[in-house]
């Protein structure tokens, strides 16, 4: 809209004609520009008692409207190219504001009576409450999100209205914004993709919502969630675009931080997964437990995600966790098993534990295999980085691999070490296979030896003595014991050689834990058990595992002793390793059944049947085994036939 001076006073014939026409209008009309009343028609001068110039008889432009303090902010808030109606404190009129870029024309219309008051012309009552337009105008201006309106009919689709929230969000005032395209908020880091998407939506006259980085008047950036939608008239023609701006900086920063942490965690997890393979290689390549533990700690400490690692084990004598190996920047010494430390909690509860102590994050994992405790593995990080749940799962798998490796080293030492602890135990648990059979058949069982089959099952040979030690009695008794299989190999008067498999595999279970079974004697449901455990092993943990598995276990004695250079058991073990499973079984059964005695109490045919092989095959295995036995006895290194 042109300036009111040009429009209504002295701007040429058209302006003079317009002013003359307004002079004839019965409603008060004024024009304002830059906060100044530039024109008032006769009705306005009379209604508001505006003075006139005494010399010219024309309206005095220095006059001020009494209602101007109320009108001025309404003029500023009116969208360019639109009309706003304002209820004035002056009960006689409502003001109708016609807004242009340079100013406004205000028409004063006779107002409706106050809510609840009778209309003097019709004697009807006006409903209580504000007009719908007034409520909508106030709601838009006081909305907590930025609201803008642009006019696509004007050049460059400029903004013609912004609400207070938009001004507060951007730092720009109403006058600094109206008349400009909204792109002035964009900067170097604003997304070109989002900008192009908004432009395409405007060209296609459709709504769009994007998020992009904008800049306030003071130069600071913020993330703006912008929604733009076309406004159509009754004919469906787009007359304006309304925009909604929402400051989502806090949410975007949280998203970026989450993305950063997720990327960092994915990198760490990839690296930690690589540790599994490396530790597996260490487990396979190390020859001793100490070497294995040292290499594991070194490998973890070399990983950038961790400051260090250490492996410790419980010391019952001191009540502390003794460090066996450590690497990196967080070795621990003398941690009490009762301390507020994740390693202590892990040993107490048997589960992985994570905790942050004095700015350092710790994660501790039990080194347990087959219920035998081999200690605790602890890793630590700096920079307040907590160890994630997924990372904990991977590290737990790593700890299980380490425990398996330690178990393998400890098991191999049963045959290699001379320093052992002989432990005598008494078991009353009826789940022990030999104990259950001794009670059911009223006999005595003495353990002779075990054979590990290809299906990982252990078959144990027992000599059975007693008046009821007959094949039929034993077979009948075993039928009442769940999952236990009994094969009678040799039957003599009040004595049988039997093979037990299935059920509770005590010998196999102990062997998996690095324990050698020296003797088992069961009678009347009671079992006396003698074990050999390497002195360097965690003897206490082995005994506790037996006590947990078989309630009512009593410890009879502990005795430390050294083996001879090569004991009978070691000689047998060396020979056994040289024999195939079939050769060993043929030799063992032939000897234990009295096959080498004369007269023979059993035949080769019977022994072959006990092994489910033919008689020629049995004799072939037996002859080969005899040859290897002679080689071992005479230290003959030449290969046998």
C-alpha cells in the first residue's frame, strides 16, 4: 500500500479524488505511517474531536488519537495485505485495520454492544465472549511456536506476518522481518537438501516439514523444525503460505550425541569381537597357564578401548584377590574379597559386574569352567566411558574362552606335575552310580579304570564282590536306576567285572576339571573317593564343586605329596595314549577277565561279543596292544607291526 500522504493528500488527481471520497464516508477513517496519523476524514475529526488548522481549516496532523496506544501494537501485528478487526476500549467503535508494507488505513465501525448487553437497534443480546476472529488472532500471536505468513503474489514470496514467538526465537523484530524472504535465516551449514525440498514443496503448492540449521540475528545457530503449508481461498487458489518454526536444538544435539556414541560403540564392539579371535589363538598357542594369562592381559591392554586388564584369583588365607597377571594402566593389588569392587562382587556372585570407581569404569568377569573357579578377569577404561551391555556380553564370551584355556592347561598338568594334593572324600549321595548300585544289589564296588568313548561318554570298569554279585542280580538292580547301563564282562563266584556307563558320570565329570580319580569304593550306598589334584590348581574350588554337586560330602583328608619320576599311573597313561580305543579295550578286558590265566575263565569269543566285534577282529586288536605293551615295557622305540 502506498504512503498515506500520497494516497490521501496532495498526490495528484487520483489522490485528491480518493480523499474527497473518504470525506463523504460516514465512518471515521484515518491513515497512519511510521507511527504518525497522516490523514483523518471529516467523520474521524468530528468523532474524535480532532482539531483543525485555523488558517487553512484543514485537519491538524499533530493531533493524536486517544486509542492509539491500543492500536499501535495491533497495526504492527497485522499481516501485510490482510485486514484485522480490533475491539477498542472506546465502546462506540471497532477498528478495522487494512495493512500495507508502508502503513495502514484504519476504519472505525460502530461496535456491537458489550457481551450480555442489549443491542439498542434490535433489543437482542450479544453472546458472552470474544469474537471468533479475535480469539484466533490472539491464539496465533501467543502460540509457543514461531508462526509466519508469506504472500506468494508479492515478489520473492516475502513474509507479511510473524508472531512474538518467532521474534523471540530468531532475535529479529517484526519490522526487520516483514517484507523479506525467510531464507535470511539460512547460513553456510544449512542443509541444501532441506532447502531444495522446501522450494519444491512451494512450487508444487503442497505441505512440507524439514529440519535444518538456521542462524539468529546474533549469529548463533539453532536447529529449526520448519513446517510450511499453503493457505487456499474458497476457490482453491493459494493466497498465502503459513510456516511453523520449532526450535529443536536440544533434541538434535541429543540425536547427534547418540549417533556419535553409537558409532563409537560399534567401533569398540568390532574391535572387541576381534579380541575373541585373538584370545582364541592365545588359548590354542600358549603352553602354560601363566603364559596364557599374561598374553590375554597384554592383548586386552593393547586395545585402544581399554586402559588395562588383570587376572586374579581368590586367596583364602589372606581374604584377598591375588593378581596373577596384569597389563596396562589399572593393575590392582590386595583387593579384599569383601571390598566394594566389581572383581570382589564377581567372585561373590559368579556374574559379570560393571561399576565406575573414581572416574574409572571397571568390568569384571568370572573365570569359571565346569563349575571350577579359576579367578576373575577385570578390564578398565578411562575418560568416564562406561562399558555397554553388548560389550559386556562379548567380554563375557572372551572370559569363558580364557577359563576354558586355563582348564585345559590345568587338566594337562594332572599327568605332568609331580606335586599333587591327594584328597579323600566320603560321599553319601545316592546319585553316584556306584553307590546306587551297591545299595540296590547289596554288594561292594571297587573302581578299576575308565575308558573315554568317541561320543565323549565315559565307561568305568568296576570289580563287584558280594553274595549277590551275580549277573542276573546286577542286571535286575540296574533296571531300577534311571539312565544307568551295566554290562557284565566277566562273572565268577561272588565276583563280577562290570562296565558302568550313563547315569551320573563321576569320573568323567572330575576329569573335565583336571582331577584324576585314584580310587572309588562304594558299599551300602556310601562312597569313599580319593582324588589327585595338581598342587598349583585351585584345590578349594574343586572340592567345593564336588560338595555342591553331591550334598552331604565329607572331607576326610588333604595330603600333599610328590610323585616319582614316572608312576605306574603315568606309565599306564603313556601306554594308553599310544593305544587306540579298541586296542586298549581289548587288552584291558582280556587282563581283567583272566584271559591270560590257565585255564581261561572266559573265551576270546565272549570278549569279542562284549566289544560288539568279531573274534578275529578282537584278536587283531589284542595282538597289536600286546606288542605296544612290550615296546613300552622294554623302552623299544621301534614301531610295532
